[in-house]
C-alpha cells in the first residue's frame, strides 16, 4: 500500500501508537502494522486492550491510564489523522490488545 502524508507528522502518529503499546503492554508487547481493507492501515498490539466504553475518552486531552503518562499521545494521533482527512477508530487486536485503524479513503494532497 502506498499513501501520502506529512512525513514528520506521520512519524509522530507511529511513535505515539508504539509508545502507547509499550506503556500499557510492557516491554515484551508485540506490535503489528499492516493494511486493512483497500484504503487503510492498522497498528495493533497484544497488550491489555481498551474496553469498548473507554474508547472515545482515550482521545480526550489529558486522559491517561498509564502511570506517568501525559495523556496527549492518542489526542495527537487523532488530530494528525484527522488533519490528513482520514478517520481513526479503535477495535480489538487480533491477539486481544488494542487495534487502531486508520481509514485513508479520503486522501489530502501533500505534494
């Protein structure tokens, strides 16, 4: 899959998602990145996951369930994804953890 976006901002998306996985799943957490559907990618881990009733609130500024977390990592991810015209959702990972899906059906031009 090929997609276009602001490289610096997309680096922050992946850094924050990876950091979130380690903060909640520990140093031995497994993180996978792949394609889903025709117009999307996912980042998933095998950590504890995010309960359905908490999935909206994890994007709120300052929300953190990790000790010492700032609560801004997932807020930043959501804002960057939306700035690209994409959609972000959370579901269960293949191995029980959290899965963040980015739907890129609407692509902004960054050329």
